[in-house]
C-alpha cells in the first residue's frame, strides 16, 4: 500500500495528542488533591483524547503494516469511542461550569460528586456503545455501497454520530449563553457593591465573554466542518475531502489540554513542581471551583 501523506500527518497529530494528554492524565491520577468533580471531568476529557491519539497511531500502524479487516474494525471502533467520549466530556464540563455558577451555594455538596460520576458513566457508556457498533456488524465491509466517507462505517452510523454532535453543540451553545448572562450579572453586582468604575465592569465582562467565545469557537471550528461533511458527503467523494475535514477535528484533541488543563492554576503548580524536581502529590490547594470561564 502506497504511503499516504495525509495518514502520516494524522499519525504525527496522534503522537502529539497522546503526549499532551498523557501528561494531564498522569498529573491528575497521581495527585490525590485532584479528586474534585472539576478535575475528574478534565481527567475524563484527557483520557478520551489520549485514546483518540493512540487510535490514530494504531490505525496508521495497522493499515500499513498489519492490514486486516478485523483489526480495522477495532481501530475504527476505538476512534469512534474516544472522539465521542471527548465531545461528550466537553459537554459535561460545560454542564459543570453552568451548575457551579447557577447553584453556587450547593455546588460543593455531596450531590455534585454523585452527579459527576453519573455524567461520567453516561458519557463513557454511550461512547462505548457507539464504538461497538462497527464491531457488532454495523459496517460496510460486505456492502460497499452502504459505506460512508469514513470506511468501514456505514452512512447511517455516521449520520447518527453527526446528529448527536449537533445536539451536543446546541446544548453547549445554550449553556454558554446562560453562563455569559450569569457572568455579566455577577460582574455588574460586584461592580455596584464595591463601587467600581463602569470601565472596570466592562473589562471584567469582556474578558469573560472573550474566554467563552474562544472555548466555543475553537470547538465549533474544529468539529463543524467534519460533522457537516458527514451529512453531505458520500463514499464516492474523493478521500481528500475527508482528510481535509477530519484533520481539524483531531486538532481539537490537541487544543483541549491547553484550554481545560494547562490554563488551570492548580495543574500549573503541579507541573512547575514536577519540572523543578520537587513533586509532592499531597500539596494543598485552595481552589476547588471549575476552571476559569
């Protein structure tokens, strides 16, 4: 099989994704202080993106070195599971951010921990079910005309995944609009209580809105092209179109650690202590709130 440069780029992307998210997973797993709901959700996102990176590497290795239909189904199933879990984890983080602002007084109760575990179970349960469909027989290996732009996934399977993505995106958009309203209201109340100038209130509000725009804009720009093409494309279309839309989607898993983990001050502290050679997994942290909006 001739080496496809696009497959090489995807493999390199998978390597970078794996390295980035492996750091986040190790830091959260080996730091007992990171057991708050926020860090559990960030860890779920990093785990999903780590599996996505490994899936890209394995897909490249098996396609060019161990070609097999059964192995192809396994790697595609892993990619479907991991990317679905990644998108779903972004939704759970958004829900957690919204509830931390909407129910600020009750956010630190035991109910939050229980709700977090329920969201994680639903996230990974649904993702695994989606990933098992090709292995359980929902594939186009015996009927090429039923193939989608991503072989061996069927057109119907990819439509379900795309529709699910648009539903997740719509919910995230609505939640971030509500978060934006809450942030603006809180900033105004603080400005009034502390007699801040209107310019200070404007700067604070603008910063919060800009952060939300970056988070949602990054997610949309990475995934929307591929999701739309999944609905409109056909197996007869050139593979180049699939690569062009799929590559930005993989970049989302590369950007997620930067937005959701490396920006977090507690995680930054641990990373700096590790770099300095004085790692202390029991080091205390003051903040238990979700990462900055």
